[in-house]
């Protein structure tokens, strides 16, 4: 049985949640829910943009003909990228 199982199994029967029990006596700051939105720029020519960024950084000059490089990126915002 893991730690989480113990916490869930030991929850008080009084209706007080485990979290409330753990935080009893600990003052918490006032909190508000916020939503943040970010610009969502679109790159139409991915290959061209990649080459431009590699040139600007100086990395392209280090790649010799025939060499292979790996390019990574986060997948957020790429749901239909194939």
C-alpha cells in the first residue's frame, strides 16, 4: 500500500476532507482564479522559418553537407501537424 493509499484510507469519517485536515491551522493566502491567454502566432513556412532561425543563431554555418541534425519542439499547438 502506497502513501497515497494510506491518505485516502485514513480520511476522517466526519466529512472533513484529508486536505482540510492536513491544512488545519496553516494560514493560506487569499487566492483568485485567473485565466491567461497567449498570442498564437502561426508559421506558414515551417522549413523557411527553421532555416532562418538556424542562420540567425549561427548554427547553420556549423552544419556540413551530408551531416544530419535533429530538431525538437514542443507539441503544444501542433494537433494536426504531420
